[in-house]
């Protein structure tokens, strides 16, 4: 079931009706059943796989919480990590690593034998695996009290609004919300409905229509012009942002209507003026997860400059690999790690670059440069192969021409993104993602009506899958 489908909204309204008729504890049981139904609608065979992770971390959490012996605690933490990462590796990376090993052997003139399996990637596996692991690690670090209630824990891991594409919620923030009765206020309902509508607008109006500009260009190995590639990169930057943040907004809105509070997963990332700020605004639940469980575990910035840079690079390499089993994602991770290192070096040499009172012209220049640095990274992310990356870069820098088709793409891109830019400019100006509710009532009604009209008028036909479902 896709959030942008009639089937899902009928499902959600049914669940919501039953939800408000039940007491607190039975609400949690309903959430657990609804989440299992939601996931099984994609492929019921992988429901058991998710429950292996859930049961593993529930048991490990209980043992970690009551066992003072450090060797036993390390053993059960290792069990949690090995089972979770073992499942993730097999389903997501087995064929990638075996194929890469075979190509490496052939490169040295050796005959390699690899066995390729027809493996289906379970939807949401990267998200719920990281959520499970964070719980066990936090309990091991004594930063989280293990729960005794299995239903609460299973509902927390499998909570259907954020199950398949996050945000990756920490147990300290979301798990207690299952343990206490929830009172849904009118403010939560109104904010939830707005977030659902705005997220749906970003997905079906902006992202899905931008895909018609992006996909044909990346289907060619030889681009028509550098101008067309550049416009397509701009379009993809906003396609992936609207697609993913649209899902996150809808997840937060659906949870809000049910009385839950999820984190903000995006904070207007294209207003960032440096790589560090971008990663504090983009996919916040993943970037903070990588910081807390990978970067800090490697040593963070505690052991000198060289090791700090090494830790940054390794963390972002793993972050790139998390996104998909392809070398383009590995290079994208390396690229992100590289620009973070360069930013640290420049900041050390010229601290004024990051000063909050810098001249407005310098802020504008940094913003323009950073947006194009991000877009260059999106080329690595979206390309079908590294050879396509090289071909498209050559077109942009060595054979830049502008054709009528590129002009048409540019106009369509501007028209589709204009409502987003206006809304996010207001949000950024007031540093408030819910600035809509500060508008006068007539303006709210008019803006809401315009959003709904556009949804009905220019929404791309059919329910297109969210991009991050494949990760």
C-alpha cells in the first residue's frame, strides 16, 4: 500500500475509526495488527523477517538491561548487531559483493566462481533494521531502559506511518508514547491533516511530474546537451527532496492524527550554505544515526585531525552504501565525506566563512555554490553507472549547448517548484515548518484550496512508488 493511493487512505480511515473506539492498550494491539497488515500487503513472506529482528532486539534488550556482567552484555549486543546486519547484508548486498568479487578476479585474469541469487529486497529493511539496532545499542550504553512489554516494542518498530521509509525514530523519543495513553488535540489533528496534504502535494504534484523530466534524460547513455543534463540535475534535486520529504511529512501527519509525535526529518536542506549544515537539514534521522552510532564509535574527533577526517570519510562511505548496493552509491558517500572534510579544512583556515554575521553577498555566494555542489553529488546518486557520470559531466563542462528541449524542461521545472520555493522561503524566514498556521484564516483557506486544486488538476496519474522504498 502506497501513501499516495486510494487504498491506503481507505485503510487508514478504517484503522483510525477503530483506534478512537478502543482504550489505550487495545489501541497498541490495533497498531500492531494494522502495521502487520500494511506490510503484508506488499509481500507477506517478509513479515516474518521483520519479526525476527523485533524478537531478537526485544530479547537482547531484556538481557542487556538486567545483566551487570560486561562480557555477557557485549555478547548479547554482538548477537543483536550480527543478526540485524546479517539479514540486511544478505538481502541487500550479497549479489553486489559477489558480482564485484567476480569482476575483480576477472580483472586479474583469474576465473572466479560466484553464485548469484534472485533476491527480492524487502521494503523498509534498512529503516527498521537501524531502528532495532539503535534500541539495543542505547540499552547497552545504559541510555535507554529496556521495555518489558513486547506489544509496545513491536508496535514501536513496525509503526506503519514510518515503517518503510522512516524517519528512523529513537526508542527514547517514540517508545514511551506507546506506554502512556494518548490524548489527541484539535491542534494535532489540524497540523496532521496539513502535513498529509502538503506531503501528498510534494509527492504527486512536484516529485512525480519532475520524474517525467528526469527519467528520459538518464535513460540515454549519450545526452542531447549539457544544458539538458544540468536542468535534469536541478529537477532531480527537487524530485528526490519532494519525494522523500513528502513521505516524511505524511508520516508525521498520519502519526499526529493518532496522537503520536515524530521527529522532523528535513529542515529545508537547500538553504544550507555548507556541507555540515546540509547534513543537519537533510534526512536528519539517518545523519544523526550515523553520527551517534558510527562516527562516534570510530572515535569521532577525539584523536586528532587525521583520524577525524578518516572517521568522517568512513562514516559517509557507509552512509552511501546504506542507500543501495551499487558503486555509484559508494562514490556518492565518498564524495559527501570528501566535501565535509574540505569544509572542515576551509573552516579551520578561514573561520569567517562560517560566521553568522557574514555579509549577505557572501551568504548568497556560499548558498549558490553549495546548491551546485549538492547537485553534482546527485549526479552520482542518480546515474546508472560511473560511465554515465563521466559522460554527463563531459557534456556539462566540455560540450555545453542549449536546445529548445532544455528550455521546455527549465520552464516546467520552475512552474512545478514555484509553490514549494514560496512556502519554504516563508518557513525559513520564520524558522517554522508550520508557519502556515500563522497566516490569517482567509489566507489559510485560499492556500489550502489552491493546494487541493493543484492536487486534483496536475497530479501525475497513477500511484508511483516513493524513491526511498528501494533503500
